C-alpha cells in the first residue's frame, strides 16, 4: 500500500513562492508516477501537475503552467511542487496522488487514481 504525506502548506502572499513536498512510502518509488491535484472551497477538484516515474515527463494544468514546477527525488522518495508567482485563486487544499500500478501515468481527472494523501492547505492572501 502506498502512503503519501504532503507538507509545506501555509499562508503566502500573492506574488511570492512556496514549495510543497510529498513523501512517498510503501512501494518502490522510482516505479510510480506522481501527481498533484487541488480543491478550493466550493469548487471541483482540479489537476495541477504530474511527473513520470523517472521524472523525464511532466505535464501541467493550464491554470498553473509557467508558474508551478513539479520535480522528484527518487533517492529520497519525494516529489516537490514549486509554486511561483502565486495568486489568490491558487488557494486550495493540495493533494499528492499516485496510481495503483507501477509504470502507469497519473489520470488527469483523478477518477482512477488509487492513492491520495490527506492534503496540505495553501492560502494565498492578496
């Protein structure tokens, strides 16, 4: 069973940067892709970014493209989401996710994603 634990959330000023971290355990990390989703109050879940198991393929949601960067450290079983030039509309709970099978991409809808962390809240003040 994969466990995912997010950290790094908090209050950040608009225009500033924040880095979220996701700690992965339970399986061989280098065989699993990882994604980030977010959900703002009263809104639907939104795909943010995903990264392949080797880190050579990355994909971003339109609302964060050019501002957020996903990366991974396979030696330390971690995935990062660097958030730059944050906006108030980035306020949300951010979730780390991973598929249930190795060498499988993250579904951008999140509907078939097997593993989810509990989330970390990011609040952007204007």
